[in-house]
């Protein structure tokens, strides 16, 4: 089976290359009960602690390429039905306006399996995302604030909650993410147009949505996933609609203190998700995740839109 895994994964990468767009969520799709490809095996006792190391590469709709390395820790507390999760990501971005790198937003989550049976489990999660900075990193050449695409943090304190049902064949989940504050981003077209390419790159500068002191809208997500499980190998295929139910809000004109809601920032971003995993043994596993964007919102000042996403992860349970 291991000999078959490598060519299968390579074929998936080739198939999605140039066609796919990753899920443009603000982080809650991989937290607690909302995570994709959740294990379900009543014959083998599940280890209650895990460490996952993942590597992510995402190309955006513009020039920035986003790289993220994440350490994801999960461990039981109180009893074997309650789990805590901590995610620590490090992010780097390379693009035409500059390069940035640094610690990204910290995720904390508490999950409780409220119903467990031989046929399916039900879990609920509550969590938060904590900003690593105020989303106003500046470039090294001009000292100007960079767009959100280049920021290593969303700059907000977010509340997250969700619920899932997991069986051998299916995963159904829904959740909500709400930011409680505006960030400190101060990117403006008027600052960059005179200096980028000596004033000849105005069209490119304007292709970035202004997000001056952005307050993102509230997102809700749904996950429907079909799992094909074998002794060591498993494949999942599913849909992930993320719906922004309230408009994003920025300060306009910049520095005026006047807040305006942005048209085109609500609506659904729908992705198709495929994962392929291989259990090396009872304790460790490898996984590849790919996503293809089917629909997206008209405007994304938060800079979360991706053209292609590939995530490779290693999980160790103990």
C-alpha cells in the first residue's frame, strides 16, 4: 500500500496544480470538531494525545505566495471525552510589494464528545484565535504599511464555536467565527502609487483591496465529507461552504474616524476538498490536503483568497 501511496499523491498534486483555490477561511476550519478527515475507529483504541506538524503553501489571486508551518497539539483533559488543542503557526509571505515573516495567530480550542456510540460520535468545540500583531507590518524599502495579503496576523481577537457528527463514512460539521475588534492595518493606495515602480504600477497597487483598520464580518461554515477508510489508507472528498453573513467594515477616508461597510464582502465561498492519508502505524500518519475553489466573494479585503493550497502533515499520537 505504501508503494501505491506516493504515485497517488503525486497524481493528485498534478491534477490540482493551476486549477485549485484553497479555502479562504480565517482559521476555524481546522479547529476541534470542525477539522477535516477526523479519525473514527472503534476497533483500535485511539491515542488521546497528538502532535501534528504541517507545511502549507498557498498562491494568492495576486503575486504573494504564503508559506505556513504549524505545530498543532491536542491532549485530553478531565476525561477521555474532553480535548484541548493549541495551534502555533509561523508564516512567511513573498510578493511584489515585499516579503514578511513571523509568528501568526495562536489558536486555542476545547472540544467535548457529547455523544459516543458504535455508529457515530458527536462533538462540540469552543475556542479563540489570538493575534500575534496588529496587521500593520511595513515593507523594508519604503517603510509603508503592506496589504492584508502580506500580514502574518489578522490582527483580531476571534471567538469560535462548532459541532460535528463523525461516522465511519461521513463527517458533518458546522461552526461560526466572530471577530471582536478591528485590526490596525493602514495600507492605502495613495501611499504606494507614487513609489511602486516609480509611479507606473498604479493598476497593480489598486488590485489590493484597502483594509484600513479592517473589522471582518462574521463567518459560518458547513463541512460535508465522505470518507473512504481502509486498513492503513484513507481518502476523503467533501464540500466546504463558508458564508460571511455580515459586511466587512473599514475606516474611510483613511484617518477620518468614519466607518463604512463594504459592498461585495458578504456571501458564500465554496470549496471542494480532497484529503489522502496513510497510517504508518497505530501512532503516526501522513496526510495531503488539496482544495479547489468553486465560488468566492466579490471582494476580500482580509487577503484570505487563495488560488492553490497544498498542505502536507505528519501526525504522531501518544
